[in-house]
C-alpha cells in the first residue's frame, strides 16, 4: 500500500460542509499528497471494548475501520474535523476516535504524528464549540500526537435550513438571534469569510509541510523520517 503523508478525516455528514472545506484547505495548503475521508460514507462503529487488538494492534471488528487504520499507520500527519450537535462532539468523529485505541495499545502507533483539530459549532454564545474542540484536541493528544492547531468554525444550526426554524417551538433561532428573528442570508456563516481562522488554516498547512520535510532528512539515509515518512520530493 502506498503511504499517504497526510490524511484528512471529516465527521460532518453534510455535503461540502464548512468542516469539510476547512479540513481540505489544511490538506491543500500543505502541498503534500493527501487523502480526504468522509466518515459518514463509511461504516465505522464505536469501539466495542472486546480487546481483540491487545496483542497485535489489529482491530477485529469487521467494518470500514481496519482499512482506514492501515492508511493512518503510514501517515505522518492527520487533520480531524468534527462538529458539535447537542453541545458535544458528533458521533461519527467520536466513534473514529474510540477506534484509535487499537493503534494506541502497547505500541502507540500514532505517537509523534502531527495533528490538526477542526471543529464547527453554532458559536454566538451557544455551548458546544469550545467543549467539542477541547474533546477532540485532548483525544488526539492522548494518542501521543502533537496538535499543531485547533481551528474553531462558527457554523449554522439545522433550524436555519429545515424549513420550520421561524415557527417551531423548539427552534434554536430565537435562542441564538433573539425573539422574532427571521432567517435571512446575512445570518449564514461560511468558513471562508471567517478570516482569522481561515488564515491560520494556510499557516498550519505550510507548517506541516515544513516539519515533515525537515524530519524526513533526519532519517537513516535521508529517505525516511522518524515517523517513517517516505521521500516525497517533488
């Protein structure tokens, strides 16, 4: 299997979401060969705590995680994006993080990888964004990864697009924007318009490239880095 230097993971089930675009922008800014994985298109169950991985770091659950784990083993950097429904990290991303235990146990196969955490939430004073960003960052650090950046995006609640946001008694619209608020185009948020976090995306992508190129030269014979990176000049 050809090793990919950097892998992006998105837990957002929304097509071309803010989370997707942010993860992809970090990957593209690195200038390295990459692969983008959308978890909602895979079958990755939560960890079932069977401990089948304890001797060989091979998850025994027969779903889409084992092939993904093989790609992760060969990567030197990972960008993980999630979102914050119900004030907590989403289930797709959480299940993926739980399954990383199969790589963590005994040998710490993710130890030393570079990582970037990306989280989208309602923001605007609503709970969930900061908490979920902390959850994701902490989980990656527990794997022994070096988290270079945690990028937080202000997104759009489902109530803005469901068709009932202005009339539903459970709508988040009054809570976020005030009583009698209307859903208007100016209330929608795009990550590209959030200049501060968008600029940091470019910087951290370039930092990944710089770090991996530098460490590649430290490996034996100059062909591999301490993270097992292949020589990907050009």
